[in-house]
C-alpha cells in the first residue's frame, strides 16, 4: 500500500513497509520493550521481514491507524511504555513524512523476564 501526502516541496509517497520499519525501530528503542511479537511458535522461525509483517499492521482511514504487537519486560509499567510508543511514533511519522496518525494501538502479547 502506498500513502501519499503533500509537503512543502511537493508530493511525498511512503510505502507501508517503510512505516512498519520505522514503527519497529521506534517500538524496540523504547525502554521496557523486549521486541516485536510473532503470532504462534511456527512464525517465530520466520525471517525478520516476515516477523515485521506479522507484528505491525498499517491501515488508512482519514489518517494512519497502526497496530503494533510487542513483548515487554517483567515489572515495567505497560501504560507508560504504550504511551511512549504512541507519542514517539506519531511525532516521527509526522515530522519525517508529514503523515497524520489517527491511532496507534499497542498490543502487549506477552511479558518476559529481562535477560
């Protein structure tokens, strides 16, 4: 899917793959996030690109709607982690591409002990 927005210098076209990559980096860089969640044990053996497709969904309805599935570290405040991902991702996509983000849904699929 291709998302288009008009910027100061002209039209900006961004593929959903680029948005997923940015969302992945933003989420994984947030304190308390262990990583992206895969659905099912079979999927955990897939390549990083397949895992990205499985963990992050991007749709458009009057703005971007992003669903991201993560694992968090045990003992961390899930609400704070989710809020951090939401704010950082919204700012990054708006600042970098001028894309309007309507909603970021953070799904915590599991809690793991930090190694």
